[in-house]
C-alpha cells in the first residue's frame, strides 16, 4: 500500500516538474525577459529535490519488499529525470549567465 501512495506522489511531483519546465520553455521564447528566470530555476530545483525525495522513498519501499526490479526502474527513472531537467534548463542557465555578464560589464563601464 505504501508503494502505491509513493507511486502516486511520484507521478504528481513529476507532473509538477513538467509544468515548471514547460513554463521555463515559454519564458525563454518571450521577448520580454522581465520574468525572473532565476526564481523559476530555483522553483525547478526545489521541485526536483522534492520529486527525487519521493522517488527515493518509493525505491526504498520496493527494496524493503525485495522487489529489486521495480527498485531499479524507479532509480533509472530518477536518473532520467535529472538528465531531462539538466538538458531542459541548460538554455535558461546559459541565458542567465550571459545576462549577468552583460549587467556586470555595464556596471563596470558606468
């Protein structure tokens, strides 16, 4: 029963992560970058930590039931999620870094 609850939590957390990643993609296509990319990246990081925490509990529940196949699937899914988040947030992190450099150059010139 516990692994069913953890499985439901995992799906919910991953769904929230997908919504945040989609929001980030939309922000990056807008001309107006007044939306705080840093704040959105922080939310994504926080959601990633929450999601991985739930997935870890699910993996542990499977291991306690000695269901190594399902435990490995959850572990692989967590690894895939981390790779997806890194891949999908890279453009925002690069843009944020370049905006920071531009602002710092403008400050040093002024």
